[in-house]
């Protein structure tokens, strides 16, 4: 795993992905029915069982299927995709299709070093993509909104205009970019598909890791791994401008749900390299997150070796009493599914532990490992608002994505404060097929900053709960009004849905509705659980193990999990195959080329923005918005 520590984890953090019927490509071998009066439960046998169909579990299952394993992926929910699943809302006007999770994607529209992209390339699947070059940032407390545009130069003018530091702040910014340039080289130096969690990594990953680390350390005149695996705040120690510090805390939070003191540096430096490179752009999948989920499902099923089952709840991970090995799972209906080689759990660590029987060898109540993992600290949960709106009169160049930070002056870790930072997506600006003609779909959410405790135990049918939902939705509405001031009047009947931590727990099956772990033993310690466990044959993947939270990170964990069951020579053959296809990429070589996707319109950050300056809004001129900003640019 030392090699895996350098995996590029560079993205930010859907709709009805498949029908409610079970998706079956190939039925695993079945044995006799379990004895019992009236019992319909039976016994099946496969090579590997994957528990959960989040992006990590789907990545693991798709790769295992490619390698010829009989793999069965089990999902308790009616939709595949975990936090990235999608759903529909049917109305008199037609169907609205919503993403439930990731809305910002990068390095996905062409072969790259993004781990999820490398999984798709390895299994020969993809979806259609559209590109765009920025998003809106709305700072009500500071009295303005501006647009971030990708590329090496556009941000300089933003810094001059808003940081209060002028050219000196621009120089400070470029000094940081120069400082992290060698670290970016190291972060991109190990192709994700080379990752393994055993000694075989010496032959697949280590040659790339060692050369990139040595080169980067020489250029940086420092031991680069210390920076890659530590918090990004280590690289900000010489930064003085408060506005720039806040910007980097924002980027960190968008990646992990924590500010720069709690976000692994490798993720942030890769993001900086990707966003500020020449001709940089972001991606969005046509069809939403569901399109990515479906591509992974095709990777599982097309070999005839893999199967995905929905509405299939795992009750227990079976462990052999003599050898202490994970040998299968028992479903809630009593069905036994034996696993010849092992079990991959994409369930969060807290839920995985509940599936392991008490007294299991190496994992009994006195196990230090079990106690430590049960105590893994959690981030906060989410609030969501999904809705369809009337698009009449809205500008065609309105940006799809936005972030709203209500107040930058709430003390330490401001970006993590409750009801303060929101992410907005209007994906029908990219893909009109997501909703009826003349409409838009809108999704806004806060991630990791809504506490679980005030919601715990509430009856979802009670008046108290409904009133609390309405109260929780108010700041989401106010954030949306910064972009579309009359959005409440535009909301279409039957489309408005408010999500709470209880909603998140119910539909994504997340422990306490959490975004994920905020550390291994304490906040920000970055000591995530290893994919390996003390139970032979039981392997973890997903955001509660290394390398952590985020789309690329969970895909990387799926790669590590899959390769646990794959012989070294077979793994190396797959790498050779990708090399021939030109998809096994190293470093920043994928930045060059002409495979840019179709670019979407954009550039206007709000209905309030003028044609003369569509990338800026002076909120001090709009008292009707109900904010009381301080002097523009003050921090």
C-alpha cells in the first residue's frame, strides 16, 4: 500500500439507473434448496461476492468480471450507484431525471489518470460527455459573486479584483503553483490500474512510483511523499493572503468535506494541476451520473461472468470457523451465497462490522482493529433540494454549476460550518433530455456539514419532521435565489423534494447519513483503513478505506480490492493490453491531444449578471436579496 499512497485522487465529489427488476447477465451455479418447511431460500456459489453497488463496488466487480471471475454484486436499494445513483420524478408534464450525488467530474471524457476513467478503459466501456470551463462562486457576506474559469491565466484577474492583495497576491498564488508543480508530477506518476495491495505492486506500481517520486523530490528539493500523504495545509504554511487561503479551503472541502487541514495533499495538488493547466476543462456525463453507473454495470455483465442484483440485502458475512476466512454471505431471505475466493464489502466500515458475526476469529470483541474501526469518526450528513423549474426566459449561457458560501467570517474552519456552503447543479443546461421541454432540473446540497444528532430518531411521518424539513430547506432556497431570484415561483408542481440526513441514510444506506470518515482515529489524521482486513478473504472498498472520500478515491479502492484476487501475471497482461490501446497513461501526458469533448455554453453566473460583465455580480446593488454584505473585498 505504500505505492498506493500516491494514487491520483483528483475529482470533486443521477437518475434511475436500471429498472426495479433484477439485472441478470449470467446466473451463478446453484446448489440444492436449504431444508425447511416452506423455505424458498437456496445456496449459490461464485468466485467473489461484492456487497454494495457504489462506484467503488461497481469498479471492483467490473474488473473482477473482466479478469474472468464469477462475481455477484449485491445491492439492497432499488437503484445501483450508491451515493451516485439516480432517480426519476414523473409529473403531468413528463419525467424529470435527477442526480443524487456527484455533479463535478474531471478527467473523464478521454483516457487519463483518473482512476474511474482507467477502470472504464480497462473494461472497454464509456458514456458520452460534454465539457465546460468554469462555475460560479457566490459570496453574499463579501457582497459579490464571480466566475472561476479553468486554465492558467483567468484566475489572476479574479485574484486582483477580489483578494485585496493586488499583484502581490497574484505573485503569491503563482509561487504556490510553482511549489506544488513537482508534487503534481508525483501525484500523477502511478497509473491507478497498476495498483495492488500485495508484494506484486513491486512489479506493477513501484517502477512508476519510484521514478516519479525521485524526480519530484529532486525538483522540489524535499522528500515529496511527506507532502503527498499529509494534509494540504502543510503546503500553505508560507501563504499570507486570507482570500487565497479561503479559496484553497474551499477546494479542499469540495474534495473531502474537510478544509485544508483535513484533506490529503495529493488530492488537492492534482486538482490544482488539472484545473490550471492549459486548455483545462471539466466534464459532465450525458445522462447524468446514471450513465457512468450503467457503463460500469455493462462492464460487469458483458463477460457473462458477472451479475448485479438489486433489492438484495445482505444479512451476514459468513466466516469459516476453522480457518477464519470469509467464505460468503447470507441474505436477509436466508439464501446462502458461497464465495470460493472471498468477499468485497463496499458498505461503509461501520455497517461492514455489523455484518461480521460476533466472536469471529481475529475479529472478536477484544480486537483492537474492530474497536478502532467502530470508533472511526464520521463527517456530518447532507441536506438536499431537488426540483424541476420553468425555464422560460432564463439565459441560455447560465452556468450549470455554482457554489455558495454565505459567510467567510465564522471563525476557524469556516468552510465546514453548518448551513454555510452549498453546491448547485442545473445539468439540463447540458442535457435537455433530463426533463420535459421548456424545463430545467435543479439540485442543491450541502455535504458533510449537517449534523446527524438533531434528526436522529425522528418519525419521518410526523409534523415535527415535516416542519424541520421546511426549516432546513430555507437556506437552500436562499442560495438558489442568488442564481435565479424567482426560482420559488418557477418550481414545478410535484417536483420539489427536500432531503435530510434521514433521507440520506434511507436511500444511500449511509451510517448516520454521513459523507464518510473524517479521519482514521480523529479528524484529519488521514489514517484511513486499509482495504485488507484481519479476516482472510474479506476486503474493503469505498470511501471509508484508503484512499478516502471522492469519486476517484473510491474507484482506486475498487482497483485495489479487485487486484487482491487477481494473479500478478494476469494483472500485468491487462496493463499490457491497456498500453496497446493507449489507455494506460502516466503523468500529464493525457493533457495533450485533440480529444476534447463538445463544449457546452456558459459564462453567466446569475440572472442578476449583466451582459457587460456576465462573470460578476455586485450584490451590494441588490438589497432585495436580503443579504447585508460588508464592503466588497473585505476579509
